[in-house]
C-alpha cells in the first residue's frame, strides 16, 4: 500500500514537472510541434518503470530533469527528446534500432553518441583517459547536442551526488572538474561551468570547500550590503549619463575563490574581484561610456582594466573588466557587456539554438573550428598522454594577447615565443622564421611574449625549423607543425644517407646497387621487421643498422669473398662498438669500413682517455659526448639512441685535440712566460692565448693541442704549481 501511494505521489510530481517543461518549450519555440517530446516522455516512463535512483526516487526523474536543463539552454525538440531518452539504451532493454524506428535518425544518432560517451571511463590511467577525451571531442565535432546532453546529465548527477557512497562521489567529482567543467568553459557556457565546478569542489575536497565556504559566509551579509550600495551609486551615475542598463552583482564562486587563493597566495580580503557588479547595456558604445563613468567616480586599480571586447578570450566571451576601490577601501570588480555578450557568456554555444536549427553563427563556427583543430592537430600524435596535456593547456588558457604590425590580434598561451606567433600567422612563416622584432626591437626567438606586444616576424625563404624550437614553443599548433616537419624531413635525409652508406659499402665489393632487385630489399627489410625498403634505408641513415650487415644479407655471396676488408662482428645493434679516433684539427672518422659519421660533440669536446658515450643523432651521424657532459643526461631520454663508443688504439691516432683552459692568477711580471714554459716543456703546441686583467688579477685563456686525458692532467698539474696561479679550469665549449 505504502509503495503504491508513494508511486502515485511521485507520478503526480513528474507529471507536474513535465507540464512545466512543455510550457517552457512552448515559450521559446512557439511554432514548433512538441509531440516528439511528449512521445519521448511516455516512452521513457514506460521503459524506466520500476527503476529507481540511489535517492529512492523513480528513475524517470533523472531524464526529466536533464530535459529541463536542456530547456533552460533553450534547445530544440529533437535535443529534448534525446535528453528524455538518453539513458534508455544503456539502462533498459531498448536498443538503438528501436529508438530509430520510433523517433527517427537524428534522435537515435544523438542518443547513440551520449551512450558511447557514458561508457567511457575517465578515471582510468592517464593514457586511457587521453584516448577517452579524444573520443569525447570527436563526438562533439559530430553533433554538439551530444555534449550538451552529456553536460546536462552530469549537472543533474552532480546535483544529486549526495546519495552516492563517498568513493563514488570523489571519482565523479574529479571527472567533473577534469573533463566536464573545462569543456563547458571552452564552449562558453559560464553558468553550467560555475555550477559544475562548485559541486565538483564540494565532493572532491570537502575540507577546503568547507574553509572557503565559511570564509565567504562570514562576509556574505556585509558583502551583499556593500554590493547593493555600489549598485545604487552606479545606477545613479548611469541615469546622470543617460545610459540605459541593467545591473546585477555577485560574490565570487567558491571554486574560483579557491583556485585564486591557491594561485596567488593571498587571503580572501585581498582579492580584487571577490565582489563584482555586472552592467548589461544595449550597445558596445554604451559599454565604453559606462567604463568612463565608473572611472570618473572611483579610482581604478592600475593594471586591472581588461578589454575583452576588443580582444575576445579564446572561448569568445566578451566584456570590459575594471577594478575599483570603494570609499571604505573595499576593492570590487566591474564587468560591462552588452545583452548579446551576456547571453553568450552565460549560455555559450547553446545560445544560438533558440533561433536556429544548427550552430551557424560565425562564433559557433569558430568554437567548432577549435574542436576540429584539436582533433586534427592530434592526429599525428602517437603519445596519448601528450594529447591530454595539450588538451589541458588548451582548456585552461592562460593567454597573452599580441598584435601583428597591422593590429590584428594573435592570442597565444602564456610564455609563448615569437616562433609560436609565426606559426599562428602561417605554417610557412613559422618554418622560415629567422628572427623577430617586438615593439620595433630585435629579440631572440626564445623571447617570452607579453600582452600588448607588437610582433613582426623576420623570415628567410628556405630557412628550416630546428629541433631546439620544441623547447621554446608553447602552443600545440607550433609544436605539432615543427614535429611534423622534422619527422618528414629528417626521414628523407636519413633515407638519403642510408642509400649513400650502402652504396659506398657495395662499391667496396664491386656490387652495383642498381643490380639489386627491389624484392631483395623488401625481403631484407622484412627480416628486420620493417615494412618497406625505405624504412630499412632510413634505419641505416639513423645509425640503427650497419650498412655492412645489411649488405651482407642483400648479397651474401659477393660479400663473402676472401681477402676483402671486413671484420666479422655479428650480434645486435646494441653490442656494436664503434671506434673513434681524432684526426688533426679534431676531425673524427670511423676506423674500418663501418661508414657511420662520428663527431665529437661541440658542447664538451671529449678527448682521448675521457669516458665517452655516443648518441645517434637524426641524420647527422653519431655525436660523441663526454660522459659527464650536462647534455648527456638531457639527451638520454631517448635511450634507444644511445650507442657504445670507445677510443681507437693509440697507434692510429695522429695529433691532438684543441683544449681550452682558463687560468685564474695574479697579474704579475713573468706570469705569462712561466705559463708558456710549463706548456711548451711538455712539447705541447699552443694555438692561442688571451689574457684579461683587472685589479691585479688575471684571467688567461689558453687553447692548446692535447693528445689525451693524461697529457691534459699533466699540464694542469704543472700550471697549478706556478706561484700565483689560483685555479685552472677546462672550458668544455671552445
Ligand atoms: Mn543519465
């Protein structure tokens, strides 16, 4: 009996709620036929019958509330019907085929999209999560209504989260803050984003939430009185200036307060925007007039005036911001925008569905273009966690606003460089970028751009991107363009080098490479586990395979002739030891027939006797570093490119390597002579010597030819014995 009464009571509740929903839709879409919404309600009622939520309510309440949120977004009947049906495929015996039969292709398509997203587990490892966000983004590009329904679904689930056990609460809250709130933000839906964030914060970090909550509650009453006073003064000033406008005010949302406190390490009372008044005008012109009136009455806080009308934010929300200090010393923020801008800031991409049947405004197009770009840029990225971090950067823009010399705005991530700027202009401008002028002055490419900078990019036709640029760019666009270029071009070079190496090897055995058939190359390539002959050649060019070993497989008979040079060294690549020796002037070549280019890295200039490691560069051969070189640690993140090297036998090595020493010593008569004597007594050639003196102290740089580490140590010991020499240091980079 009790359950029946309960059922009847809730049925009355849902029927009432449904009537409200229909009334709301009739209000904003007076000419539409709403039968499909009624049909979807009946269908949902029938199929969710007997199911209940964790709260004990009938399940139907959930899709109904989701549809109500969609009605607040003023979406079309198709979206509302899909909202009412969104859980039917997942949670009842209904199939997509049934939905398609009953409600048509569009509704079925949207429900299918929502169902797919619901199956995604965002709380998985970062890699899986990245893949899932990618799917989500793809769904958005497909039909934005899928994501709007998912956001409404999440909003209602967050509003009723109290009924779930704490572990589930924390997981869902985290997902909301990580994925859904940023997407709402990016789509310009300020209202939903704000509510999602505050609800997420409450369950994700209850202690911090409580603290912020208490801090705000303690100030709420006086804050509201303060805001009422300020609003009163503003309305008076607007009347005087003859400007028609609506004002409203707010105390900052909990999650925003929390984030700001974390970021700036200030207390609540030091925040300029804890209290804010919003002024909504009829025209852009009025916005600026209001700003003038505000600044006339209150002293603006320097640096807090932001013109997001002239320079819209990446999510395309627009308004004028300024902060002022009231007579009692309380700071507050003023936001000024037109009605249209206000709608866009609160409702974002959903705002246009009221009037049209698709996202057709220029701004909606731009929003969708952003999504498409994110997907497109990521197509070549094989590492999913990189995708996620890129997306996170793009979702939480901390941007700088820069200008072209003609005044066009270029929005870039914080700390972006002129290279980022160049790639925003055009891919070719990026590739050919050789320098930049900021505000008329030359700056290095690693310069960090600031808001307001006027940037002029200097290009040179034929100039090519450098791997070093990856360390200075901040935008995903620039990073991906550079990586793509490097991949394509270095591979081409590697193939070319590989072809030359194997050609040279072949000539030793008097084999003409053109006599080798394509099939043979293919076969050997597949022996190495590679798909195409080009992969094999590239592998040789990168130094992964030895040209000699590949040739031995290509032409076994020809390479086994006795009496020809050759050193049998079977085994894997990692076991191959390259032998290195220095030529005069420090040139390096490889002993024997192993045609790898080897050179001493210029950052550390290792000499014989020093511990060395090799690093296979892309296309330039093997760089040999001193093991203690600072770059080694940085380079070795790609450990598969590390290669064992050793110094060749002594008898093959000719003269020495140039080594630079700096001596710190007293500036006294005879010092230079004593130094040169110590060096020349060891039969060592001095290439260059330079001295700088100040305050009777001297720094002396000597470059000399050194045979090996022992030789160098002998010289250093000798120099240190000279009276008045305080220190002797080797300068790695010459
Ligand atoms: Mn749902």
